[in-house]
């Protein structure tokens, strides 16, 4: 496998069936926390430098997937100390069977993404009437 193409490229046929895309973006897993309560789960994900239009949040089956791009820093100086900031974030979380991913709500403000994932109605606590 080389950096340009994969599968079915020969001297006679110069048609590539699949191309490999080299990614130059440095992704990092964002800092996040989850808090459970009677109605579901609240996630708080720290995404400094990310704008709403550069954020993609999807639910696939039982997984919550996040991908976000940061704007390029304005200074073009050479980093002399510390770690380079990530250019983007990726996070994939498995949702429990009791969580309703189709009803989740999300809000991004001041670099903090807050996601609320409710419990399925059948999994919510209910008061049992005693006769």
C-alpha cells in the first residue's frame, strides 16, 4: 500500500479503485464528563475554539459521535514550549440501552457543549399506586 492509491492500479490500467486520503488534521479527544439523574444523562464536553458550524454531532445506532474543527490560530510563530493545540476533536461514546438517542438535545456556548440524553419512557422511574 502506498500513500497515493490502493487496490488495482497497474501499468496497463491507470484507474484507481480506491484512494487513500492522507489527513493532516491533529485530532484529540476532548475533556468530557457525564452526570446521571432520574430523567437521563447530561454530558458536558469542552471544545475550546470550536464554532457551532464546525461541529458535527450524530447518533448512529447506540453510539454518539462528535467531530469538531478548530479555527487555525492567528499567530504564525514557532512553538517553543508546550504542546500544540489540537486542530480538531473526535469523540465516540456508547449510549446505554436505556437512553433515547433520538431525543437528545445539544447546546454549544462559550466552548462548552452540553448534551442532554433522556431515558426511554419505559426506563424512567415511575410511582406505583398501591390499592
